[in-house]
RNA sequence: GCCGGAGUGGCGGAAUUGGUAGACGCGCUGGAUUCAAAAUCCAGUAUUGGCAACGAUGUGUGGGUUCGAGUCCCACCUCCGGUACCA
């Protein structure tokens, strides 16, 4: 007779998880302070943007990994800071506000609440008392404060650090612009007397070329029809994504951050941090350091000079024309009347092109001759000046000398427009050498002839400097960060302008400068929605506030510091807290942030370091990039032309045939909940699915849905003549981003509801390496669930009615199972290989089950080993084992290698590298002994018979390989 | 285009330093249990030839280095992320 069902102590994740979550919260199990004798460890997740779609199964991948690591460190004697918060300013909330009128603060708060519930459901060990929200005035007070500090500083090149603007103005007053070696963008020089004679407006203009936060004219995507600036994301194929209106590049006066001042340090300090080589390479390439010459080309019949930067001064004799960015300041003055119409037409075309398009389009080069000529300083020839979209305004100097014989793009340009090409590098001695390689012998170049390229570069640099044509210079591809947005939902700039237009930063006491209430979030005629709040913009003393707001990257550039002391009203964080926690020891987040967020954060951190406010040069010591969890997008096909006034959808299997009839179809994504066999090739909509689909999209309620066997319309399924009448619309399944717009978001709550949070956590880890992208699918989750039940069952008798562990001492074999697991799991956590940890647990449980082991000593250690992975189940078992207090405050098991020693090793035996047999030998056998012993084996004799043995390779404890010939 | 990453059974993946390719899990096949089913347990499962013993082939494609290559080198293909205002 089976026991009554209620007596069976089956693993019940729902009850266990509810119970322990409440316990942890009540006992503040994860609360942490910096008053501790333990060594610190800071584990951080990239905080989420709380979108309306809610958290999907991709987000927790990194959070679970960091939580396991944080718990492991906590159990290993560290004082662990593990916080979470929200990157709460952003475009989607604002778009939502524009279309629905709901205040972004309200929708953001709702989204945050939902995210919090979803995260709470997964059993993370965050210290929620430290939560930050970037849109909270008590937080953005300090974002504004850091901005104001950037505004009040310049970069001293000699001291290699940021210094106060007041030091700069003192130096200017004493010695003019020559008085300091500062990183700046000012063209020209001025004396002390000239500086002192300047008006406030003039001084403000000069200082804008020195400040680390400064204002300049920058280009934006302007959409006249929508009356707004668009994000690159909102522009598709040169037109606005919404509405398809034309978009043009337009210059506007905007704030920027002088990140280029930090370029060298951002590059060099990569050496000191533990990031993947790929990530360092990406950052390094983004910074794009190159050495070369800055030089000036004279213009025929003009006083102006064109400044260029080149890494190949050795090829100047081959510079047969020049190309300026179409937006270059000199362009208007270089257009001759004959060329005016053509140039205007070209400029009109360029305006319609996004920067991305301009860089990506290589097959079709475009450009236009301005009519003027520059003078090549070495050949003294007049060379035509062109404009071309492949030269970008913010790249280098926005102008190049074109050497078609030694640069692919210049070559394509010259060929298309019939410009002169002069070979200057003879590569005949370097077969396989490309134009990108600095190799070859210089020809057709006067005094450089016969020199190797590197020597020619050096010779030319010396000449250029001696002749006063220019200087050696280091150039960076990195550009200053555009920091203004014409948006409502962002941090207001702590800047106001006086009657003369001179900018002034607010004092700390005046912060935070809160966002004003506006009735309408749409862009205003003057750009930013804030401009509408007249009372807020116009101050009683006649000053006006800045109406742009900061970008999303502002709040996220320093949030890792705020977690250290999140409620401090006097400072961004106390020095005591900052000096204890120092920097993030482990940072986990997506590769999509490889350059943007990580570069800006590093710059802000370095600035604060220069000011002596943080003790570390780098904010993130170790970085792990989690791969994206992708979703499967399921689509049906909608015929573009209506049939008898009705929309018609067809089965994917009919597509080719229907298209052959000359019909065309568009792909319509379907909410994946309605799809049967989701994610499989057989995925389809059945009649019930179609019914749900039309309830969801009422505009298609009378549409025709045609499968191979039947047709559905208005709730009725009609069999096709001679067919079964079963309605089945196969959907197209494609792997893509998991996103609200593709209707394929999978909510972790649904998975947790069915299997529990512990199972969800372990399954996400079991999916594969943390760094790899993979599509979500729940096929294997039952295996993990089974494992958790089997682990649970080890603590019970066969009928699962009585908790039953034995106090007997474990056997040698049982110890070996345990310590094999301890070794593997500890090593794998430390190398962030969480998927193989789960395998190791499974192996241990399988082995213990086979050995019928229920020894307390083994199960107690295994429970602690499991605690970081399945925190709820481990806590329950820990208490069932009779412990008080949380397992998460217990010690992580310690490895004893003595249990793992092997006496005999099964050696693989290879002949010429091919495995032929295996043979057991003592673990301590010497190579000479093995060489002899291996020849005794029958299989070896069979394979070596009649052949000459050249040598025997013995790798102790690994393998034996016999090399034979004949 | 440029920068970075990934490609291994039917599927997710393992192989940590150049040393037994396919651990672990899913799925599938067969068996036990059951009136039956679910659940559970046992066995098998890269492809291919063979009753078997055993053999051949095999880590995106093509070459190379090595006693030995999933791993290193060269060339290429496909997919994914970023490309400076999505976050």
C-alpha cells in the first residue's frame, strides 16, 4: 500500500521558496555595511532599464551568475556588496508619454515595481536597502554635481590630470594661452593682455574650448515633419521610423564631454584590468590611437589653410587631391561660382545620409569638386579640393590629403572621378603586402626615393617640423561624447545663462535642479520640451536655464559608486565608504555595452580619481560579458493586397507556391503564446490560436486564414475540397532579439510558477557558458527539475515519508564523490563556468544515489555547496539537518585532496596518434617502465607487427603514443 | 564597410595548458514496474560497415604546422553584438 499522498515529502519548491524568502527579508540576511573586519568583495550587475515589457528570461542570466558568485564569496569569508537598481531615465518612457499622456515618472515607477517583483521571485541576495534609481532627484543631484565639476575643470597635459578652471584663468591672466599646457580645442593663441581685455562673453567662449564639459555645435538627426531630433535607432533608411518622414543632419549648439582628454589613460590603463582580450581590443580600437603628422596645406588664392592629419606623411608626393568633410567650416569659402549649383545639390544629398550609411557605403563612392585648389607643399602642384561623404567632420580634422595609390578609398574615389594617381610606394619586394601595411620602397618622391617606408615616415616628419608645415601628433579615433538631448525624461543640466549668454553652473546647495512639470512631452518649436516650462526656464534675475537634458549614459556612468553609500545627502558617497569598497571586483553585463557605457564610466571614474575622491584608477576590475538570450520570432504571412476587401493570411508552407503566382506577402510577428509547438519547425497556429490572434489584433477579425487543408474566417473552419479540414498555419520561426516589438518575451515568472526559482536559476546556468548567446528554450528544464528532486530524495527514505540521514562515517568512495564535486564546483565557480558546475552536481547526486548514501557529513557539505545555486532548497535542507541560522552564512566546504588520490590510471594507448586501446598502469609508474610495459599489450603488438618503432611518447598520467613507420 | 565574438550528435552543450571528441542534460529506442497510464528505475543512443570482435569517417569549408589539432597558423563561408542619440 502506498502512503497517503499528503504524507509524502516530495520536493515542493513553491512552499519552500515562499517560506525562505520571507525569512531572509525578516532577518535581513543580505544586509551589508562597510564596518567589517572581513575583506571586501563587490559584485555588480549592469542595472536594467525598466521597460514596459517587464523583465524577460534573458535579464536574469547575468543576475543569477553574479548572485551565485556573490553567495560563494560570502560563504568564503568575504564581506560582499551586491546591490541592484534601475537605469530609469530613457527614451521609451518618453515615447510612451507622448503617445499616451502618462507621465514618464508614473510609467517608470510602475515598471520598476514590476521588475522588483520579478527579481524578488528569483531569490537574489541583493541588499535592497541600497537600491538606486537614476531618475530620483536625490540620485541625480549627484549626477548634476559631477557634471558641474566637469564643467569647472580642464585637463592639464603636464600633470596628466584634471584641474580647476580657476587655475587656468589665473595662468591666462599671467601668461596668456602659452601659460599652460592644457588639452583644448581653441584655435590660435592669446597673450595675458589679450585675455585680460576680453569681455565675459569672450572669456566664456574661450573657456568652452578647455572645459571637460563644454558646449559646441554638433550634428543631430533633425526631422522637420516631427519637429524633433531623432535617435539613430529611430531612423531607418534615411527616414523616420515612425511616419517615414525625411531626416537631415543639422548642427545645433550642444553639450559635450571632453573624453578625448583621457584617451591615453583610457588606453593604457586597460593593461591593469582583468577584462577579456576581446573587450580590451574593442575598447582599444574604439579609442583608435595613431601616430602621424598634423600639417597644413595652403590654398591657392586664399589666406586660409587646410589642416589635415596623416599617419603616412611618406606618401605626400602622391597626394593628388584633398577631400574635406561636407560640413567642414572652410567649405563655403572654397566653392567657386561654376561649381556652386553642383555643390549645393551634393550637400543636400549628404544631409539626408546618416553617419552610419556614410561609413558603411563603400561600393558607391560619392563626392563633389569645390572648384578651388590647394597646394601640395612638396610637389608644389595645385591639387583639387573635393568634398566627399566618406570624410567625417568629427574624425580627426575633418579633412584628408588623398593618396589614391596608397589608400583603398582614395583610390576608388580617384578612379570614379578621374583624378590623377601617382605611385609612391613600390611593394614589389613585399609580395602579399596590402595598402594597410607600412612596407615598401618610396618612389616618385624626390628626396625620399629609395627609402623604406618606416624610414621615409621619420624623414618626412623631421622635414615637416623643420619647414614649419606641421608637427608630429597623436590622433585618436575616439570623439568627444555628445551629451545633450532635446528630451524631457533626463537629468536637467545644472547650467544657467546670464543676460549676455555666459554659462554658469549651479552650486551644490542649489542641487538637485528638478525636472519641471510640463503638460506636454512633445518636442517644442525650440527643440527641447523643457523650453515650454517658461516659469522654470526664465529666472527672476533674468537668467535662463539650459533646456536640454542629459543622455541615458549620464546616470549610469557613476551608479556603482552610489551603491557604496546610497542615502548620503552631503556627498555622492562618503570617503569612508568609498575607501572601503574601492572598486567593483566583478562586473557582469552584456557585450552591447562594450564601448559606450564602459568607456564613459571609466572616464567619470578617472575624473573623480583626479579630484582625489575615489582611490582606484579603474572602476571595474574584472568584467564578464554575458551572452544575450535570444527569442524565437514566430510570423505568419499577410497578403499585401486584400482579397474581396478582406485581409488574407497564409501558412508558411504555402508561401513559395503563392509567391510563384505573383502575389506578395509581408511577415507579421505573432504573440508566441498563441503558437503551438513554439520554437520548433512544426510551430503553427491552430483554430484556437487563430481565434486568440484575432482577439489580440481586432483589425484582422474578419480576415481569411488559409492553411493547406482548411480555411478559417469569422470563427468558422471550412475544409478545402477533398482535404481533412484540419486548420494548421505553420509559422516561420527565426532566432532574434527577445523584445516586446517581436512579441516573443518570455516572463521568468511563468517558468518559476511551474518549476520554482531554484530550478529556473540552475537551468539558466545549465543552458551553456555565460558568455555565449543562445536562444531560449525550455526543452531541457525537466532534467534540472529531476535533479533537484533526486537531490532532495537523498535526505529521505525510499517512500519519501521520513527525513532520514545517517550519522555513520562516510566510506572512502563516498568521500571521493563529495570531494570530486567540491573541487570541480569551486574551480568552476572561480572561472565563471556555471554550466559545468550544474553537471558536476548531477554527477555527484547520481553517484550518491547509486551508492545509497545518506551520510550526514556528505549531505551537510553538499547542501552548503548547493546553497549559491539553489538558495531556497539548500536553506530548507539546512534547517531539516538541524542547523539554526541561514545556510548562506555557513562556510563553503573545504576541499581535501587526499580523498582524490588515484592508485591506478587507465592510460589511452595510441599508435601514430590514433587511439587503439587503453591499459591500466600504476599512477606512479615511470615513463621507461611504461614504454616497456605498453609493448606487452596484445593490441599494441597487433598494430606494430612488422613495423619500425620510431619512438614512444609518454605523457605521465595522460597518455602513451607509439610512433611507427612502414 | 569597420571592430569584436561564435560555429562540435536529432537538440543545449563538455573537453581548463596541443594529449581518450561527444561529460552532463533533453529527446529517442528497448526493457522493468502497472489492469492501464503518469511517475520512477535499468540498458542503449555521433555517422557508417559488420551477428560480433573490430574497422573506417567525424568538431562550418579549404589548406598548413605537429608523434598527436575541436584547441595553434593561413584563407574563406554563415550567424550574432557594436558602430558614437535604444538601453
